[in-house]
C-alpha cells in the first residue's frame, strides 16, 4: 500500500505503458485493473488533501494542481481505451474505474467517448441496460462537434444516448445561429446614433448550411424518438409475455 501511495504521488509523470500491468495467468482479465484503480484513488486523495490546505477545490480551474489533474485525466482516458478491448473486463469494473474521476475533471469528453465506443465494440452482446449505464458516464454537452457527428451515427450506442447527442447538437447550432447571425430581412431599423458595434455576421452560405443541418437534426431526433417509443412498446410486450 505504501508503494501504491508513492506511485500515486508520481502518477502525472507515468506513461500508458507504465500502467499496463499484466495479470497473473489465472486471472480473467489481461491487465491488472485493480492495482491501477488503487493508485489512481491514492493520487486523487492526495490532490484533494493538498488543495484543501490551499483552499482550492482539487478540480477548480484556479487550483495549482489543475495541470497535474489534467495530465492524469488524459493518461487514464488512454488507459480506459486500452483496457476496453479486453472481452473479460466486466462492465462494473470499467464503469467504477471511469467514474473515479469527477465530472469537472474533464474539460472535454471525447477521449472518454472513444473508450466507451471501444468497449461497446469489444462487447457487442451487452444488454441494453448495461449499455445505457456505460453511456451515462459521458456528458454529451462536452463532446466536440466531430465526436457528436460520430456518435449520432454510432449504431453501438443505445437510442437514448444518440437522442441526447442530437438534442445538444441542435441546441449548439441554435445558439450559434441566434448569437452570431442577424437575418437582414428581419433586422430592426434604427437611427444611426442608436446603432452599436456587433459581432461579424456569418456568411450567407454558412448560415444556409447551418439551417439545413439544423433541419436534418430535427428530423433525426424525431426518427430517434419514434424508434425509442417502438423499443419501449416492444419491451413492455416482452414483459407481458
């Protein structure tokens, strides 16, 4: 335990290869996830204790330890993607490991989404309940546009997760349209002395493209909701049978 605590103190300087500790031959999993789990827990506890003394939350952007935490988050997300390929890794262990890091520790959830997608690909026969449980770990609002585009077309994700992704992407587009574009046809005429300097308008072609994408997203959300209703009805029928 003392060795694990000392390793935890240096975790921000570790590499992915350092964490890939093979299990004994009799073990089910390829890598010893439990040891790394304890090391990560030790690191997080030490960071919290250190920042408590400095009157800073461990994951606050103003915290002196923020850089250390970000380096470890990046390392752990890469580790999750690596162990996700293990067909014998149970959902409970994968989720417990990923959830060790607080929500506000990640600025973007793209790497976590990648690890989740790899796990779902390596475990194609997971029940719907477990797939939902895994996908609940990521915050769809913290996915980049590229990750959202991939997730919206990802058949491995449960329907609810895809609907969430499409919903937040629609909100993002709506915000971009509402905050950056003024339609010349609906613009309010005002006296020159009342005009204020505004942000540059989006080019017309970009605006039209965004409007088209927004309409497509709405249609996709509607289709997903219809499919979700169908799945729920099928599930109810199966329970009655």
